[in-house]
């Protein structure tokens, strides 16, 4: 059967009128075959009996009989075709709820492969086959399947929307271009679609760019949360350490007080033992005298009584312990109270000192968490400054170097800025100033005038501290503030909170806060600022050194 079907084509069994396999085929005198019903209806609607294919006319309508051989062959071919379509249909995908289904399938709806704009019907692979084979159907406009074919038809002319009016920005049919949109700019749907796709591509690129930006923002927020969690954990650990130290201090003080009281108690007990022995001895003497008095009272010997009366009637010598014991125990109680008062006073002093020390330590460790890498920018350095190769040291030189001038370089003052700049968040760095007799350091805003003499103050864009003539440490505020530093600074920490408007300085060695500029308003980028001042014949030759931050110091 498969072999037979492969030798026969549908065109051999196709009626040229209904374009389907013959049903009760007849043969005209000119030799062409038609369905009996098709040729009968065709001649009934015409005044002339003419062959539709060769146009041969017959004066009288021929009498037909069914071509049995051709009819049997057509029936057999129809069965083979139905079997083939059934087999192919079983392999085609079934329509899901969101798919466009075939409008021809009666039982199980298969997924549509194409929609026809002429037939206004969607076809699966099997039912689409005539449109791929029959010449007349091949001219039909096929599109990717759509659910509502009415939407692709012109409501006014019932024709496919195949063009686009750029004047009115609407889809139109061929008749629309000849009537309502006759003088408008008309292009094909493909051309307009290509242009719109290009616009969509640009929009998609913008959307992707926005997505990337939002993802970066999200990552920054998450990074900030992670940092906040890290800093929170660090501060929790620091606070736990502070209170642990305070508790240890209290426990030590408690132990010391207990030891002092116990020692005093032992002394008291030893003294009491001596008192008790003496009292016991006096009691023994008194009991002896009591016996003698009783015995003398009972005697009948009048001479004996009178001779011993004076010696027996006199009380034995004893000590009056009442005042002594009262004062002694009162003094002992006062001693304990005094011990407690002294211990409490010492504890209060110790706790205050420990609390201040721990708080200073916690504060410095907290800002050290924002440590950043800072290096010197040679393009900003005055021509008499000498920078190290790794960019972390600077000191005043004795000669003027020949270097290229630029807008960033300081021309009159021996200053240099860091390469790194900051326009948000918090940052911290440390500078060793050991051995120097003059220096200034801090931060400066980007727009400072680098070609004139500098007056350090916030109004001019500088937030700094300095060591000046007379070995005095000052904060360059307006007016300057003298810092009460008894010891020489070895290393200075600089901390900036951009949003808070805060610039703080710390004595890293003593872990002491030196000074803070508060309530600042920052609108520009901030740069680390350094000035080692001139060499002064070797008196100020030591360099300013940007030091790595030691978090465990």
C-alpha cells in the first residue's frame, strides 16, 4: 500500500473544479475527468456546455456514466490519504491552553502551524498541506498562527492589514491606501516592523543598562549592609570586651576589699583572744575573793573576822573594760566602713579611668575599620618636595627640581595631595610624624587654589591640624584651636565621615581623640592633604610617612 501511494499523486485524482479527490468521477468526450456533481452544477449554471480545462464546447449535454475504474482508484487513494493524515496527525503536537489550535481539527485539537489571512483559518501541519501543494492556495497569505484572526483584518474593508500608515500611525489594508489614506506615507508592515524592532533594540539596550545599574545599586546596598554587619559585630565585640574588663576590675576590687577585711578580722580575733584571757584571769581572782568573803561571813571566830576584815573586804584590782570594749568595737566597725569607703572611692576612680581608656580604644578601633590605602600624588607635589618611590613618604628637599608644571601642582607652598579622592562614605588613614618639628595634615577639597599662599582653615577648603613654632599643636579652625598635648605625637590618625560632615584626628599611640571639625558641609571630592614644611637646615628633615593601620594595636 505504501508503495502504491508513493507512485500516485493527488493531482492525478483531483477534480479541477472542487480541487479535491474525485467523488463519482465521469469522463467528458474531450477526455477530462470531473466529479459528477461538480460538472453537472457547472453546466447548470452556464448556457454553454464547455470543458472547464480545454474549453471544448458540446452542442448537446453529454450523457455520463461513472468511470468505475477511476472511481475505485480515487476511493483507494482517499483511504490511503486519510491513513497518512491520521498517522501524521498522531505525531503532531496537541494544542496547549496558551497555543493557537487548528480550526479544522474536529476531535483532538492540534497545534496550529500557520494562519491564513485569506481563509481566516488556522491550520495544523496536516490541514495546511493543500496550501503548500495547490497552486491557487499557494497564493494565500500565511502568517505565524494568531488566536484572533479578526484583529489582523481591516474592520472597514474586511481585507488583511498588510501596510502601515506612517502619517496616522495605524495598520491599513490595500483598499485603505486607495481611499482614506491615499495621500499618506505608506510602507509595508515588514519595513515598519524592522524600524520598530531597531527602536525596541535601543530601548532593550537602555533597559539592560538600567538593570545593570540597578543591580550595581543593589550590590552596593548589600555591600553596605555587609559592612554594617561587620562593623556592628566588631563594635559588639568591643563593647563586650569593655564590660568584661570592667567586671574584671570590679571583681579584683571586691577581692582586695575582702582580703583587707579578712586581715582586719583576724587581727580583731587575735586581740579578742588576749582580752578574753585577761578577763578570765580577773574572773578567777574575783571568784576566789567571793569564796573568801563567804567563808569569813560564816566564821564564829570573831577575832579572825576582825583581823582579816580589812584585807578580805577590799575588792581585788581589776580593769574597767566597758569603755575600752565599747570604743574598741566601735572603732573596729568604723575601720570596716572606712575600708569600704576607701575601696569604693578607689574602685570609682579605677572604673572611670578604665571606662575612659576602653571608650577611647573602642572609638579608635571603630574608625580604624574604615582604613583605606592612601598614596601620594607626584603630580600635585611642590617642586621642592621629595617623595619616596612607593608614594608613602614625603619630606622637604634642599633644591628645586625641574618638573613639568600642571594645574594640579602646588606652586608656592610645600604641599602634596593623595592620589585617592572621596565623595561619599567614611575613610581613615594614619601618618607617622615622629621626629618632625613642623608639619600639617588632614583633608582638602578638590577646588582649592594651588597657585597661591595657603591659609589653612575650613573656609579655604582645608580641615587640618599642625605642629607650629614653639612646639604647639593646633587645629587649623577659624580661629585656630590650641591642642593640649603634653607628649610629643608619634602617629596621627585622620577620620572623615562625608555625609555626617565630620573630620576627626587621633593620637594613635595614646589612643586619644585630639580634635574634630563638626557640622561641615562637603559638596566636592576630598583629598588627603600633607605638608612636611621645609627642611630648615636639617631641623625638620624627618619625613611624613603614611603608615599601614594596625587594627590590633
